[in-house]
C-alpha cells in the first residue's frame, strides 16, 4: 500500500508526460512575457526585487490577467480555476 509520501511513480509520470511538459513550458513563456509587459519586479516573482526600494508589484488587473491565462494553459476554467467538465 502506498502512502501520501510515496510519490516516486507520480514524479516519474510528471517528468515524462509530454502534455504536462508542454503546459509548463507555455506557463514559463507566459510568465516571462507578462513580467516584461507589466514591468513586474516583485518579491513573489523576482527574488532580487524583494529588497529593492524601487519594487514594481503587479497591479490587481495584471495579476487577474496572468491567473486567467495560466488557468487556461493548465486546462482549468479561467474564471473559477476549477477543472472543466469533460
């Protein structure tokens, strides 16, 4: 019997699942473009910016934009974040 700490099989599946890898690459690219477009330099996104007196956190609108698109990439409902019904 497997307990919650035995994720070895799941970890291997996550590393080799091409769809998961594609989504993660797309998320990385989304974040890079979003950060550049909104000039985000926030502790949550750029550790070097955490101590800067010139930090540029994202606006609430920019954060909502990012979350909607990230949810879409991951196959979730962009408004609720819930799994879409099949």
